[in-house]
């Protein structure tokens, strides 16, 4: 399965909307959106097997991590998100 930056951004933005209803599942520790958590939620939601293209489970996660990192940074660059920790985390 291939994932574009635009698709990753749509996934992130759809979860950011959850903040208005009490938090997002993408949050972890002092981060409103945590990269590894975002990748795990995406893989779980879309029931993506993490064992392809080889038997290395981390390989497909690594590919998604690059796409989501680019998507998150682009959202920061556009001023939609701000990089860094949240000093007052709403969801841990």
C-alpha cells in the first residue's frame, strides 16, 4: 500500500478535529500528535499488514513514518501545526 503526503495530512487533520470533542488518539506524553502513535493508529485503522514487503515488521512502519513525518512538517510549515511539546497536555 502506498500513502501520499496528502492522504497522510487528511488522516492527521481528521483526528485533529477530535480535539473539539475532548482529545485525539494521536496524542502521547506532552505531544498533541505523536509520530509513532500516528503511524500505529493509521496501520490499525486501515488493517495494514506490517509484515510486507518482507518479514521485518518494522520495515513498513518505517516507510509510513517517513510519509507522516513529511506530512506533519508540511502542516507545521503552513502554520497549521506547531512543532514542539505541549506544556499543558490535554491527553496523555
